[in-house]
């Protein structure tokens, strides 16, 4: 090896080290505005809300019934009786 090739090898290593340092400086710390556990709770709540709204719209608007009847037990026993008799 000549002196020039040794000097090039050192400069290449130095360049690699400088690039690594620059990449480490660029790494951002990500701060979540909404924690993961809260996201899961929101998804579950929104899913339940969409099921309730869908039942109200389906029974009240499309089915020509009273939308408040969705919350009564007798409505659901009647629906289950209709489903069980047909199968």
C-alpha cells in the first residue's frame, strides 16, 4: 500500500463517520398526540356508536318503525323469533 491509498482509506472512514453522525442528528423523537390505548378506546366507542346508529336508521327509517323502539328488549326478541323460525 502506498501512502496515498492509506490516506484515501482514512478519508473514506472519516466520511462514513461523518455521515453516521449526521443521520443520528436527523433522527426525530416522535411524540404521539393521541396514545395508542386511547386510539383503541376511540375505535371501540365509534364502532359501538355506528352499530347503534345503524340499528336506529334501519329500524326507524327503513323499517317504518319508531326509532326509539330499537332500545327495547321486546323488539329484539321479536327479531330473533323471526330469524329462528326461518332457518
